[in-house]
């Protein structure tokens, strides 16, 4: 039985973000395909009592420093060290170029590596100068030492070819297609505006909050997410939530069905992500049939095609485009249907799982020559 170690996520099962959603789908699928699967996990991030947990997937908890700047590197090191010197898998699936620092260990031990490079982390405003340099150096080491690369967007693959001369495999994220879901109490179908994201500048958070003040005069505005570390943006959101009865901050939601319901019934979902590739939240919003207004980026256009409206990152443009949908139910419904169809055809989990399995099989049968 071939073995694979999955490194660089918060673990299995976890509900933190896109990587974790991918692992919840992929790990059991790989077991079904005959793999011995080990997922490296952080102790505070996994749900060991999750009824959906597949106990055939091995979850190995390692140590690390819980902080914004050190958690990825510290957990990446401890997980990589354990994989290289203890479990010795046939192949490793590694997420995020920050773990590029540890790829020489795998190379020295002749363990092939498939690396999902994630987005262009060094262009995110949330990182300071040192953190941005850390990601850039990690990307350089990834380009030199990874056996195979995975890009979650074609535009990311183009950047890597231009800057590092490396090809790879395009594998996006998948979308669950839920059935009809009950609406959140107190809301009405197509009767509210929705925002789902971490509170960071590159997600157009501050601009959306300005827009929310205007939109909330006529429509409920629902905000899902947080900064994850507290601070000024969370405080600003809390103040607005407390002082405006038509703005509802729900915080982080780990219940998939509740989040899917919010997307499914929204009159307009604003997707403000500006840096990255195929964003998992955007794909899932499409799978739920949300009418989408997205920040105009090459990545969002690649994912949405003609199934969304695109805006510049300022509050006036956001208000104008969202009102186009909130005041025109037929246009809102049309966009929702197009988004659902596109997600069904292009972003199925079965296609994602099969693509990862193919990439892992091709490497597990060989010794790394890098």
C-alpha cells in the first residue's frame, strides 16, 4: 500500500479554511483509492469528535508556536521532521511555499514532494516586510526543490512560469452542491447582503464596511469572519454590529450547512479577495447558487467567467453593484443560476480528488531526482 503524508494544513478534520476543506474531502478519498494517509495536525485546530471523521485517516499532532508569524513555519518544521525521519512516506503532499524551507530534507531522503504553492503570499498586505521576504525565499526554495507543483489557478501557473521557470498541474478547489437549505432565522430569501472573509486589507474589508453603512439603510448586511487574531478590524466590526441593528456580525462559522444556507439565500454576496488564485470561498459560493459581486482581479475573473459582476475596490462601486442585484431579482436569480452551473461543470470535488490522486501516483512510483 503506497503512503502519503499531508503537511501544511491545520490538520484533519479541521474547518479553518480552504486547505482544511480540501483535506476533509481528499484524505478519505485517497484511503478509498488504496493509500495509507497521514495528515499532520495542530492540537488546537482539529475536531476529534467530528461525526464525519474517517478513522482510517491517521492524524498526527505535532508541536508549534501559536502566533500569526511563527505558526506556519514551526508546525511545518515539526511535521516535516517527523515525516522525513519517522513515517518516511512514499510521497508527501505539502501546502504553501512557506514550507519550502523544509523541502531539502525530503529531497535528501529521496521522498518526492507535490507542493500546492497557494497564492502569491508575499503580495498580501497583512504581512510585514520580513514575513513577505520569508514567503519569497520559501517560494525560491520550492521552485528549486519541489518534485512537482500544483497551482489552484491558471493565472498562478503563469506567474510561476514567468518568475521561476516551473510548470505544474492546475488543480482548483471543489464545491459542494447542497440541496435546498433552511434560511437563517430573521432573514429572507434574496433579502440581505453577505460578506464572508477574514478581516485583512487585501479582502477589501474596510471598503466593504463603508459600503455596509450605506447598504444597511435598506437591507440587512450579514458579515461572516474575523481577523483570527483580534485587533483593530475586529473592534471596528464589533462596534458597527453593536450600533447598527441592520448589520449582523456572525463571527467565524464552522458549520458548513449554516454557511451554505447564507450563500444560498443571499441577495448579493460580495467577494473582496484580491490576492490568491482560485479562492475556496468563491467556488463554494458559486456551488450554493449565490449572486456574486466580486472585486475585479484576474483570479476572480478566471473563476467566475460571466457568472458574476466585477467592481473596483471602493465603497461607492461596491454599493452601486450590490444594489443592482438587490433591486433586480431577475438579474440576481440569473447570476445565481449561472454560478451554480459553472461550479457544477468546472469545480467538482470528484475532479479535484482524481487530479491529486493522479499526481501522487505518478511520483510515488519513482525516486525523486531533484
